[in-house]
């Protein structure tokens, strides 16, 4: 039965005529299977071709006529005499070419590293899954970012913070003795989309992960991941020297603390020689950090960076920092904190910045730090798990959301400097680049809690590889790989995916609203909540609605968070004549009767957006109903039921939100507003 376990690597049999066409070209593979990563590539080619064309290829040590797939790294005698543009591919790129070796027409996969060959093998299989012709291949590809990271917010007791797909995959109790084969399937899935770094534990960190027994368990995971080109990183709890080191302080300038971290790094590298480094959440939401000792974030990050540097490790230091002791608009706090530190971090530190300044809302403007720290490598952090977008039950394809951020023009240093360009352009010749995604993966059979949430894992990998990729192309590939190559299936699925995120925005946070979710779980509506201990956790802090109007004035008459953006951005978003409706209430406080550029009043438009959100979900239900019998029954029924939940809860969002707004605005519901059934 279809469960979704195979993700986008289903390798379903090709139809007979396609098999006729491609099978003779893929009869044997020439590769050095004694190298672990090439072994992984061979295993995948065996598995994929067995599924797709009905038989695994033979393994050969030399070209022996037509029908060969040849895997070769730079310098291999197999490539003698060929002029290949390998230099342009970097360490992880690959090329895929139909060419002639020893007089025989073969399919060549060439790269500078074994990982490149693995990526090329996955690409060949993907082309076959997509029924693309493989007779005259000439593909060349390389990732645009160096670190393509999955961050798991998994606790050591297997509870996943903001996880909606079951327990943590990592069964620490059975590690290191038992390496669940699922870890290998996880690594395969990641490698197939180019993810090359994994942080298995939560940023709200438990220092125990850094103790000797846990390092043995981490080592076992690293051994599974290594052949797949994936390095393991760990979150470092800033107070670890006190908690597991027996020191009295964790002050980053204290010599004993520095020595402790250095010794800890040496210990980790003795166990895991290719350990990647640390991810750190410090002085945020109660986590310990350098500010506890009146030291800067640079002091904290640099101490860890110095401990890792001799081993080639890096520090990913999170910019998600705000404090209840700071009266400034939360939107401004990270910039206030970090911009003055530009240029003060070691070369092996990256600053990891969420896509928006608040917190993974259904829509946020891009974070003003992008473009504002020209001397500091910045990573984008996105949330694949849908904490604020309806968990796993609401269908929301996030490719379009991330594309919106990546395409945003920061105007820094110049027009056209999109967030994608900021990420892709190293701040110095050898500087680090990267992107991180908070994983949506757990022990559920379908990995991600729903069939469609697999698309978000997939899209994240594709965008981390190429931040300029198009969300629609990614959705189409995913739909074809995951559901069916039949255009009658692909077209409606892609349409659903492309409209889905805006539907969520419409029924949860229309017109630039944000952070109006109920407290704690963040699943349902709670715009009325105003009594939480920390003011910046209250929805009322964000929407500022009262009898007169609604919205957060972040222009110069308000908090002027807009002043943290480039002047071109501040001007456009700060002016009511030019701010897009989609960000109106994020930056402006306006009266309920304010006229939008469409001529509609804000009040009527607000109601219309909620209605549109529900209508879009109903449209998705209709599209899905049309696919009954065209996709397997089990996955189809699951999606149908989830859409029904989403429809019901979209209405919950609308009705609860409107009832609350109406208690303030005292405006009548406009004619034509969808009445509750
Ligand atoms: O989105 C918020 C979440 C917290 C999370 C925090 C963070 C890991 O509500 O659960 O903690 O962000 O990103 O650190």
C-alpha cells in the first residue's frame, strides 16, 4: 500500500515504451564501489533502475560497449583526453553527459568529488522519473550555497519542539548499537536534494549531547550520513561548561571557559573527524548566552569559533534574539544588537537570520539584517515545519513563501541585491555561505506529518541548492515525482500548491497582520489575547486594534522599524500610496474606514480576505475530489480528510477573528460576506 514513506524517490516502473527506449542505454555502471560515497551512488542506481526499468545494472570496472553509466572524478583515466569544464563545478557540482569512451556511447557522470558523483546519480534518476530524454545529456549543475542545513528541534527524550510528524527520528536509547535503517533512507532523501549538513538536536539545547556517551551516539549517526555527503553539527548550550564541565561560569572571556570549549572541540573531533561545528541560540527566550556576563554576541561566537577553527569547524550563531527587558519594537531588536557587530566575527562564524524579523509568520517582510551586515556571512533560516501555518493538517506549500523572501530586493548594496544575492555572494573570497531549514521530519510513516508537507522538505533542499530556483518548477517536479507523471494529476496539484500559502495568509493573517495565533501552540486564532507576562508575546502587541483602527505603525511616526531597511525599501513601504496591501498593517496603523487603493474600505477588505481564504480551500477540495482514482486511494483519502479539517478550521479562523475585530470596530458585516453554513 502507498504510505508516502518513499517520498519523491518512488522509482515507479516506467511504461513499456519508455523502458524500451532507455533500458539499453543503462545496462551497466562503471564505478569504484570501494569508495563509500560511490557505493551509495551505486546502491541508489541499483534501486532506482530496478524500480524504473525492471532490472538493476551490472557493475563493471571498465567500459565494455554501449549502455554504460560511467562515474568518474577529475583525474580518472576514464576522462583522459576529454575537455570537461570540471573547474567550474566546485567541490559538489557535477556534470551529466552523453559522450563516447573507448568508442562506446556512454552516460558520463563527472565531478570533482565523490559527493558530486552521488548528486549526479540522483539527477540521472530524477530525469528518468520525469521521463526526460537521456540520449543527448548535457547537464551541468553546482550548488550556489556551501552549507545546506537541516536543523532538527529534537529533544533528547524524542519530543520534537514544533514538530507535527511524530517523535524524533533519533532513537538515542538504541544508539550507537542500533542504527535504524531509516537513518539511511533519511540520508538518501537529503542527498537527493543536496542537503549536506544536519543538526540533529534542538537549539533550545540540552548540554548532555556534548557528553562522551552521547558523542558515541552522534558518531554512529555521522557514520550513516558520511557516505551521503552529510556532515553532522550539534547545538551548543552556552552554559555547558557549568552544567557538564563543573565550572562556575560560562563567561566567554574567562580562560578556563575558553580552555574547556577548546578541549571539548578536540574531544569531539577525536570521535567525529568531519564534525561540522556548532549551532547556537544564545540570550533568546531564556537561553543562556554571553550577555549573562555582559559580553557581546561576537565574544560568545568567537570563543566557540576559536575552539573549532583548528579542526575546520564553523559556528552558526542565531540572530533570533529579543528580550522582555528591551522596550524597543521586537522587530528592531536583532538589528540593534547585531549591526554594530558587523566585521567583529571570526571568519568561521555565520549569522543565521530568520526570513522575517518576528517569527516565521505566514507572511512577513524580509528581515532587515539582510544586506545590513556586509562583512558578516549571513545564512537564511526558514521554518519547514509549519508552526504558524496550521501544523501538518493544513496544506500550505512554502516554496512560494520562501521565493517571495529570496526575491525581495534589499537594495543593499544596490538595486537588484535580493536576499538570494546576499546569501550567494560571499562577503570575502573564501567566506562561508549557507541556508538552514527547521525540519518537519519525525517518525510518522510519511516522515512529515502529511503527504503535502513532504513538498516543503523537498522545496527547501532545492532552494538551498539554488536560491534563484522557481517555486512553481519545484512544485511541478515534486508533484510528478511524488504523485504521477500524468498531466491530469500534475496540473491540479501544482495549482493547489501555488494557491495554498496565500489561502492560509488570507484566513489567518490578511493584509499584513501577524502573530495573532493563540498562545503556546500557535495553532488557532487568538487575536484577543493580551494578558501574557511578556508583552511582546501578546497578539494585541502586534495588531494594536482598537475602536478607531488596526495595525502597527512602524513608520517614523511609530517605532520606525522601517528605518532599518535601505531608503528605497523604507520609502516604498512607509508610504500609504505605495505600500503593498499585503504588508499594510505590518507597517501602518489605519482607521477601519481607511480606503485602500482599490477604493474598498479596510474593514470590508479584511472580511473579504477571510472569505477568500475559505473559498480557496474549498477550491482545493474540488480539485482534489477530481483526482479520485487517478492517484492511489490511501494517500488520496488522507489528503481529502486533511483538506476537510483545513476547511473547517479556516472558518474557525475567520469567524473567531471577525467576531473579535467586530467587537472593536462595531462595523456591520458587508453584504455578500459568506454566512456561516
Ligand atoms: O518560533 C519560535 C518557537 C520556539 C522556538 C523559537 C526559536 C526553538 O515558538 O519554539 O524555539 O522560535 O526559533 O528559537
